[in-house]
């Protein structure tokens, strides 16, 4: 198992959030990081370059994150792509719905500095091993 994804697509319509993610992840050695502004762009990007992980905002124009997630899960070629939802919503029922669609976790906005890569490592590790570990032990 890789300790961290090698390629990530981040889909979010807010350029400020994309900038924060770029700042937090952009300097990671060996990481291919790309960005989309809505669900339609995400679907096209995934078709062109299957990522190890998608960071998916829920509220986007044209095709929102929920609809994009549902479309990805309907296509057998993309059912296995790992997805973490990034959201400002704090609704347990909604989170359970997304988990039923096969996401590996939810990260709530706003992010504190350094929190995003640690949380991704944690969810990545948990998904691949089933082991719940302390984040600090992964650094």
C-alpha cells in the first residue's frame, strides 16, 4: 500500500478553497494534483486520467458533487475510485448516504493548516488496512 495517494483530483467551485488545497498539498513530492470547478469537469478529468483519490465538494454549479458521485458509482470503470467528500455541511444522515455510495470519508471545511494531508493519510490508511491509527504516528 502506498502511504499517500499519488494522484488527486480536487473538485470545488470555490477558487479560494482550491487555493487552500493547493497550498496544503501542492508541495508534496511525487503528488500529481489537479483541479475542477464542477461535477461535469470532474467526470471529464476522471475519464482522461483516473486518479488514486478524488476530493469532492458537494455544492457546485452545473453538476453538483452528489450527482457526480452517483454518476461515478453507476459507471463500472469508476466504481472503485476512492472519494473523500469535503464539505461545510455537518449532517450525519447525509454523511451516511455518501458512505453508502462508497466514499472513504468526510472532511469538514474549513481546514486548519496541516490538517488536510494528515486527514487524507488517515482515511487512506484506514480504507486500505482497516486499522484505526493515530494520525501523528503516520508522519
